[in-house]
């Protein structure tokens, strides 16, 4: 018997074959009720990245439509076949279709998942004991050249730039695999008193750790087999195989835009334009 394999990446899914368009939702329900109902229906087919409920456009019959985004194309397809034409929470049948039109090339590079989403996805497929993280190194790099330059250009002696770098290792013990990631967090702080600086140092350390975990998960690929088994594969880079003692005093700083990450630990906003074309 041939075993099908579904590849799951720790990145924001942007492919249309992972997106469902649900419409013909009656206006008799509140938006909150529809959101909860749609989520509860479609999460039965696999972990969801996003559910978004929107009112119909002006000039169209009152009601709502929903957008459901999966990490897996196979799970999205299965959900579409199982839900199209069924009413569930309403008397009229829901209409569910897969989006088919391709995105422009400049939208093909998706963003990494947030730290919270990485944890949720790993827990779903591997369980809470199926992976772990530990700090390889966490250092204050505020005195590096860039930080000194940024601090000196402010012209305000009461402003200092704090910067932390971190290397984290994500380990999958049942699969004999580990991946390392790098995270850097910095912020200019107004004031030099301990009541201002110490809380910021704690937050920056946490942000650097979270970024490093996200960077490590980007190197991980989950292979979900049709028999239910999950295989973990990883892309190992040269720096990942350095011994811990070789990392003493070393931080590899990547130029990662701050906008890719949410410093408050919240989920990322969905800023990719939705393609509502469907295969009728």
C-alpha cells in the first residue's frame, strides 16, 4: 500500500491550495458565533493557521463569508470535500471551495511563524514531550559597533541602546534531531536608571530567545504520513554543528527585520492579500 506524505513547514501558509473560502453564511448569527462555529468545524481536519469571518460586501445579500487557512494542503482538500453542501449550525448548506489562482512571484516567500504558532504546531504533531529547547548562549551585545553607533547618533545622553543575542537549540529526542537558531533583539531606552533598564533587559532577553526558537523551527520540516506517523527532518547548517565550547563569546548576528517578529509575543497580523477566486 502506497503511503502518502504531507510536508508541514513552520512558515506562514500562503498557498491557495491551503485556503478555503466558505460562503452562504446566514446573517441571523453574530460574527463571534460564526467564528467559533467555523473554527470548531474545520479544526477537526487538522491544525488551523487562521480563521477570518467577514460580512458580505454592500449590495450583496446580507450575510457572512469566512476564510480558513490550513498548514496542510491535503487537510484543506479533505475539509473541503467533507463540509461543502452541509449546514452544520444553520438550515442552509454552507458552500466551501478551495482557492485556485496563484499568487504573484513576489508573494511566494512567506514569513516565519510567530513563536506561539511554532509551539502550537509542534505540540499538535509531536506532543508536549516530543520536543524541547535550551539556551546555548545568551549575551548582552550592547557594546558592539552597531549599538554604539546607534546610541551615539541620538544626541541624548539619557538614551542608551540595549541589544541581546541568543542561540537556542530545539531538540526532537524521539527523532535524534536538533536544530539551532539565532535571535537578536534591541531597543533604545530613554533613561539610564535601574528601574527603567532592568525590566527592558529582561524583555529583550525573552524576545531574543523567542526569535532564536523561531529561527530554529524554520529549519524543521514535518513529514506527516497517511498512516499517522510523523517524521522530523531538518536542514543543518555549519554553525549548527559547532560544539558548545566553540560558541563561547560568539554570536552570529543575522540582519533580520524587526517587523518580521512581534515584540509583544502576539500572533502575527495577516497582511497577505486574500485571493477569493475559487474553482466552481
